[in-house]
C-alpha cells in the first residue's frame, strides 16, 4: 500500500532549529516534495528531492534517503511566522500523481 | 506569478444537489489536480488531468466526476452531493516535468447540509 507518515504536531522555540521527519512506503518514487500550509491558506512549495542527500535553501533544508524511505525538513532560526503545517508528498512513477502525508503542525513559541 | 483561482471560497449546498467547482490556471500548465483536505487525513487526490479531455482517477473518485474542455480550466462535479462530501476542496496545477511543484488555488470550503 501507499503510506506516508509524519508526526502530527511539534512545538519549538523562536530562534531554535527543528527537524520534521517523514517516512514513506509507496509503490513508486519520482521525487519527494515539502509544502508549507498556513491555517486557512493553500499549500506552497518549499523543496524537492529526487536524489539522496541534502538540499539547502536559505533557512530551510531537506534531506532524502531513498533506501530508507526517509526524508526530513530542517528549519533553522525559527520565526513565529514558521508556525504552519508542513506536508510531505511523494510523486509516484509513471505520471504526476502525488501522495501527501497528513501534515505536521508546527507551533513556534516565543 | 502563477495564479490558480477557484470559483468560490465558501459554498453551502443541500443533499442531492449537483455541485460544480471550477478551477482556472493562467500558466499554461499541462497537469491539473483536484484534492480534498480533511483534518487528520491530509490531501487526498480525487482526479487529475494531464491534457485537455484527458482524466485519471485518483484515490477517492467515487461520487465525483471532472471535465477539462480547455487547458486552463478543470471542473469538479459532485453529481449528487452528500453530507460526507463536506470538505475543503483544493485545485492545483503543475508543468510537465516531474520535478515541477504543484501550485494550489485558495480552496473551496463546501458544506453539504
């Protein structure tokens, strides 16, 4: 079956670093995406990994290990505006179908 | 800037009504998607389309149909709305490379009473 697991909620302090993990079991793999979704808003793209390793983009980094079916999103120098849900998504082979995890709600406290 | 728009932000319909949700994108994207988002379940794919007049079922197509007569427009149809279709509906589009992300519309919160 197809399954993507992420923690439901996490809390972190402003200025700190937080790591959001994602494990997946899918029939195919054509890349892993991370999206950010603020309450009441649409998801917006954060990162894309298709090869093993770390992709860095400013305060955000994303890591992928295909052999372990594992990814994480690392957020540094947390700001209050980073309070949002973070969605892990895997693109299936043979097309553009994308499977989303249920999302991790991150609370950043002062 | 890619723009994906949806016809309504909020919609209230009665059980048994036929409901049309419309999505328009302005970036000439080949692929368009309809999802529903429910608490604890995340985004679930209803249907997607990779070309005009082409469609493929997603994970939860039952009770829904779609139409794509023009490249920029993708409609979701609830043939006979039921209370378990009360949800947030999100439309998205993406270009034709697998590395390309999806751009989402603002969503339609549909309530079926």
